[in-house]
């Protein structure tokens, strides 16, 4: 029997799950007695399952469906192995998996393989990206017709205010956060600092940096699943959707990264406060990659409601030192810790694709060795800057045609993503904002 199951004899059922393009977990439930078989041999399901729309429906006209006979892919366990699912009432185990062709080739429409390919570009140059993410989410009472802040389990009151860095706001949900941190420990998710944010019932938790970009993306994907599940266990919802409340700031997923050479030295550090040439090259790659990858950073209809000037979501393509209004920020601190913060992505992203887009664009810049324009100073929102695509349709078109994107993602993933988003855009256009929110609240 698998070692983890021997150590956890109380487990009754297991799940196997892979991420689709939207970051939704797709997989199967099975009795624990079949765990050894799936851990050894993997499982199978149609390749089209990783290319469903946000409703979980097939993509009309996709070559993965009728044209190919809806053929199977082979899914095998990732390096992560089994882990508990603390948000469920019955003791259950989760086994993350990813998809391959029958002949053993990675299926490049799988978001995790997309990131693995980008990480290999670094490895081939003797480099290792070090990645950390900050995830924002809302706790929400969605039992009525309109979204509200949940009642505090301690006071029974609803705090209808943005409470930035409020300990009181955190302590109102002390039991939830305590159980959440215990669950992160059990799942090997390195949750660090938590704070209250500017939105109604909005919080942010930082995940510690990882020298393995796949592990960092796994952590973020599993963390989103955990937070949503744990919130339901406590009687309310948690949502990473980009903009659940029109009048408050939305959710972001900020990514920090540096790059180590073969000796473990940070290549962004040259001993100065401004950083190395390679840092500037990576910055330029990220700036050049923003128009084509906006669909990755803002993948849903609701994502574009977050792009409001002055609302903590960058819209201009620019970089700066220690400036949170810019899309690319170089934080201050000791030179050895010099890093880049990429601030464009919403909380509703697929972490595998978002991290791949950032690291891939940075590698494009490192390979091209070209410098960015001068860093800005002051308020980015008040400056005449080139903008990322500000509509969903514009972002879809840019993702399909931008040459920088084609350097990062496999043509099959680009095709699948474009077909998925055009289908979603068609059907979302028929729905009200309230109906769209109902769909996005739990899924993203």
C-alpha cells in the first residue's frame, strides 16, 4: 500500500485531479482500495476535459472532441503525491495528476506542462526561477440575493467597511484562519503572512518562495481549492473572482520572482539598489509580453471590471522602483534579495498559466538582452502610458496573434485557450452581471 495511505489509515475515499485551462479541478472520485493502482498506473480521461469552458461544457468545434473521436489522455501523478482534503467531512485523499499522450509525450494543452516547458528553458541555461505569490480573496455571505460580508462568528455583526491591515478583521474569523493554516500545514502549502485588505471581507495570504516554479504553482492552485472548500465548511463562501463588488478593489494574484545561477547567486543582484542588467532585460521581456498575455492575467468577463484606474489594479505598461501603481514593481530591500513583482494578474487566474506567462516573458527578455524604457515615478494612473487590452475580446485577439505569446506557449494551448474564451464570451454576453457573478463566485 502507498506509504501515505499507511500513515493515514482513516482515509475512506480518494480524488485524482488535474487543472483545466480555467484552473478548475477535473478528475475522479474512487474508493481507497484503488489508490495503489492509480498511484502506479495513473488513470485516463478524454483530452477534451482539460479544455472545457467555465460551465464545464465541451468547446464547440474543438478538434479534441468529435474530430478526434474524443480520445483519451493518460494522467499520471505529479511529484506532489497524496495529500489530505481537510475541507471535507469524510477523511479523503487528493492525488494531483497531469496529462500525457499514449506514447508518453507531455500533452501541451495541460497548463502544468506549459509551465514545465518554461521552467526547462531556465534549466537549460543553468538558471532557476524562485517564485512566491500573494493571493487575495473575499469571504462572502452569498445566501441571499446580494453578496454581503459574512457575520463575524465572534460578534454576530457585519463589518461593512474596507479594513486595511486590521487585526480586528482577521480576529473576527479567527477559527476559520486557524483551521486554514492547519490545513495548509497538512497539505504542505507554505502559507505565511495574512492581512486584511481594502475590500469588504477581503484578505490576502502570502505563500513562501519556492525554488521550483511547479511547486509554487501547485501551492497556489491547491490553496485556492482549500480556501473555497474551508469557507463552505464554515458556512460562507470564499471567492478569488476579480471583482465581486463594484465599489471596492478587486482580487489580485501578485507574483514575486528572482533567478538563481548554477552557484545559487541571484542574477538580479549586482550589489546596487537598481539591480543588474539581467533584471532590466527580464523587466523588458515582461513589459513586451503584457499585451499578448493579458488574457492569462485577466481570463474572464469579470476580470475587466478590475481594471479601474486608481483601484490598485495596474492598467499601464510600465515599471518602477518601489511603486505599487506600476504593473512591474522592483521592491526595495537588500541587494541579495533583489526581485521583480508582477502585479497585473487577478485572483481569478490559473496559477500554472499565470506563472508560465510571467517567467516565459522574462526569459524572452533575458534571451533578447534589450533594456526597458526608463522606470516611471509617481502615479502610473495619471501618466500617458501604453495600456494592456482593456476588453476581453481584445485580449483574446492579442493572445492569438502576439509573437511574444507564441514564444511562451505551445500552439495547441493557444488554440484551445482562444476557442474556450470565444465560446465563453459568446454566452456571457447574454447574461446579466448578477448571473455572471453567480457562475464565477465558486469556479475561479
